[in-house]
């Protein structure tokens, strides 16, 4: 190959490597914008999760207070029943009636406050229990969490950690693309040294090294793009 053709070939390789490095950099920037979107999603969902946790905590605390009132009314009703005993006197009947009214009122207040949920206490509203219904704060919190994810205005199941992992994975890809783009630019430097060299042996050495570096950067960069 004549020296003129060799220089044209090297100039072509310089252009090809430059375009490749630019393409890898453009792809890195494009993917990087996706990482920024995932970061915003992660932050937004983190705030929603924290807000839901606060709302659940407040609701469970309010339910616990209402449940304490519910238990207190049942305790008063039980005391009235013990006071009445098996007597059929008007005072005993009045005490039993008052006890039944206390249980009914306590049950209705608990149902209105949502302490037990709208479906679990339906039978109690028709015939109040003689003993208070138990209250599980953990189960109530889990039920509220389920309601938060299934309501009509709910964003669905929130996964801020998943968005954060996705953003980190994308950044790893971006770093790989940038790294291999720099490797391709090293090939441009080697091609340039080959172009300005005056000795044929140096031209061949620099051009061969540049081609090897370019192929390594190209293959690795394409793998990062397609991963």
C-alpha cells in the first residue's frame, strides 16, 4: 500500500473511531437521563411510603384510643351485670338495660371510628357481644396498608428501593460506556501518531495498536449498550 493510501486509511480510521466514541458518549447521556427519572421516582415513592406509614401510625393510635374507650364501656357494663346478678327487681332490670345500652353504644362508636373494620363487626352491631372484641394493632396496621394499596386513588404497590436499584444499575452501564468511549479515544490518539510518523515501521505499529484498542473498545462498548 502506498503512503498516500495508508494516510487515507488512517484518516478513515480516525473518523470511524471518533464517530464511535461520540456514539458511545451519546448513548451514555441518553441512558443517564433514565437514571435521573428513576431517581425522581425513587424519591417520590419514598415520600409516599413515609406518608403512608405516618398515616397508618396515626390511625392505629386513634383506633387504640377508641378501643380503650370501648373496653372501658364494656368494663362498666360488666360491673352493672354483676351488680344486677340474677335479681328480677326493677333496679336489676334497669342495670342490665343500661349495661346492654353501654355495649351497644360502645360497639357503634367503635364501628364508626373504624376500629375493627367495616365487615368484621357487622354481627356485633346487630347483637353486641357480652365480652369485648379483641384488638390487634399489628393486624390493623396490615389491613390499613392493604387498603392504601388497593384504593381507587392509590398509586399501587410502591417500591422505592426497586427504582433506586434500577438507577444504580443504569449508572453502572453509563460508567462502562464512558470508560469504553475513552478507550476508543485512545485509539484515535494512536491513529494520529501513526499519521504523523515518518517511518513505515512506526506507522504500522501505531496503526495496529490503534486498531486493536479500537476493536476492544467497540466490542466492549456494544456489550454495554446491549446489556
